[in-house]
């Protein structure tokens, strides 16, 4: 009975995540275009006909329609159901790692912001201020809420300051990296939105996990960029979006960060463990 109950909760969490993923598809498409994310309701971008409620069911709606608009038969990108399914799986992973808690609720929001920003950066090479700034503010509120649950006002102040230091470090660190890279290579090394995304990450993760996430992002970026150049998919001077690397680094820090930091300390500083 307990197994059945856990499976049911997991299914509900996945469905919730896929519904959020459906909304993220709207955000990813409309925010860079300067459109409202609330009005008009979901519609076909080709014929502009509003979608039926049953066509808008996450993942299944795309399968029922066989990837085409019901009215004009234009193709619906496969990325829509993939984003919905990926968000559902991320929500489920958070639930399995942290159970049902304020931490899970916060990480659901954080990972949703990261996914939207990563895909927008892939599409447009931009990271909208409206998303990075709102994500930073909510991250600080999350830190304060976590601290309040642990030790009321003193804990809230301590956690909030940790988030603020993480945000400041993220902003300054990546601004310095951008400046150094531009001086070294003679061209813009990183967009201004990357530093703002790093600040948002610091607000959610704190300075230790931010540094880990930044290191992972740089390692992933170096590997992906080097591989793309070697395969002829990217030229050395061609800009590459770094937002997805930062988002992936932050996601890895959420799930594996504490274990990685503990392992690092035990390996290199055994006296501190």
C-alpha cells in the first residue's frame, strides 16, 4: 500500500511538472518577443486559432495531434512535448531527492527558471532581465523562508545574507571573467546576461554551491565548445550561448553539490572532514 501511495504521489508530481513545462513553452516563446505570457491563451503560431483544452494536455496533446495543428495542419515543434516531459522528470527527481518540503517547492521553481533561461539563450543568445531579476528576488525570499523555518528571525537573516553574498559573488565573478576574457581575446567573451544569471544562481545556491556550479559550467562549456569546433559545427570566433552551461551546472549542484563538496574536502583536506 505504501509503495502504491508513493507511486501515486510521484505520478502527480510528474503531471504537475509537465503542466509547468507547458507554461514554460509559452514563456520561452513569448518573453523574448515582448509578448504577454498570459494573453491571449495558447494558440497556433501559424493560423492563430486558439488551442482546444484537450489539445493542450502536456505531452499527450502533441501525440494526439501527431505533431500538427488541428486546424491548419502546420507542424508543432517536437521540442514542446520534450520540454514538458523534461520538466516533469525534473520535478519527479526533486521529489525523490528531497521529498515533499519547502526545499522541493523552491527547487521546482529554481529549475523551472533555469530551464526557461537556458532555452531562451539557445534560441536568441539573450537572457532576459525580467527572468534573471525575478528569479534572483524569489531566490532571496526562498533563502529567508528556509532560514525562518530553521531558526525564525535569526535564521532568516542569516540565510538571506548568504543568498545576497552568493548573488554579489556571482555577479562580480562573472563580470571579472567577462572583462578578462575580452582583454585576452580582443572580443566580447561573455554576454552581460550570464553574470546576471550567475547572480540569480548565487541567490538560490549560496556562494559555495555557486562556485561549484560555475566550475562545472566552465568544464561543460570547454568540452562542448571544443567538441563543436573540432567537428566543424562552430568557428573559434562564433558566439556560443553560455546560459545553458550555467543552468546545467546549477542543476548538477542542486542534486550532487553537497556530495561533491564533501568528497573534495575529504580528498584534499582530510583534516577538515
